[in-house]
C-alpha cells in the first residue's frame, strides 16, 4: 500500500542516529531491496533484547524495521510482536499505533484496526492516516455514508490525498453513484498517474457506466503499470469481452 510506504519512510528519516548504525543500515538496505527475510536476520544479529527497556537504545527502530519486514511477508502476528515492543520502548510515540492500524486493516482485522486508529485520534484528532483506517473499517462493514465522511474529512484537510480520493471512489461505486465515483477516481489519477490500482478502479467504473472504450483505455494503462497483476488481467479480459 502507498500510504504504508510513505509512513515508513517518514519514521525512519526522523529517528535519531544511535549505536549499531552499520547493522541497522544493512538491514534497512535489504528491506529497500525487497529482501525482507534477510533484513529480519540482519536485525536479529544486532538486536539486544535486554535493551528493550532502554528508550535510548537502537531497539526501537530495529524492531520497527523487523515489524515492517514481517508485514510485507504477510506475517501479521510476528509483526505485531515487534510493534508491541516498540510501544513498550517508546509509549509516547504514535507511529507504531498508526502502522498497527494500517496493517490490521490490510489483514481484515477490523476491530483491532479501529482500536488502534481511535487511539491515534484520541491524541491527534485530524490524523489523516487514522481517519483513512476508520474509513476503511466503515467501508468493510457496509457503512458507506460513514466511510464517505471520513474520506471527505481527509480531502478537506489534504486536497492532494490521492488515496482518499481513490477510496472515496470505491465508496461511491458501492453506493451506485458512478458519476461521483468517476470524478473521484479521475482526481486520484491526476494526483498519482503511476498507480495501477487507481486506473483499474476507474476502468471498472467506466465499465459499469457502459463506457467500454474508456474502460479499455484505463485497464490497459493499469496493466502496463502492473503487468503481472492477475486481478487486472482478469478485468482486462472482462472489458475486452464487453467491447
């Protein structure tokens, strides 16, 4: 997910340099290359468990990195172990709560996602990522009007939040309001023309509006951006059959 990567980058740039820098840098470089298991092993080589109670140690960012590696591998429970540890090391930090909310939303653990998002909002009422999670939880529960409110609140504060526009488009589609969905997806594409997901969603919207040619144009663009994506390939076949 896009938001996920953005938060991850912000967190690691913001953290202060501490001992064991070379070991952490090695693990971070492996993460950036997509070698998540190797990154986890690199973290294990330098992580000192006895330092978990020391907020000045390197354990916070090492465990944060390990959590993200497990997350990318789909090991949600193992990621949670590390996130929980980061909260114990720095209980004042919202960053683990934000990522725990996002990860649990991705894992369809909506009750947990809501719990962590609300914990963030109790301290930062306008936190856009927590609001995004709350919108996702509402959407998954079929509460489209509430989801719409969350996404529109994000957009009102951050006019270039393309993920919120994309999510809002899905809400409108679920409500059968394809005109507004088209506008939301088109805005999301204008803000992030490199997203295969958004082009895919816009293509589906056009298909439901009986605009097969526009659907074809957008699904082809989506596939050009993500040529190995099975869902997009299936949608392209459906749209081709509709022409």
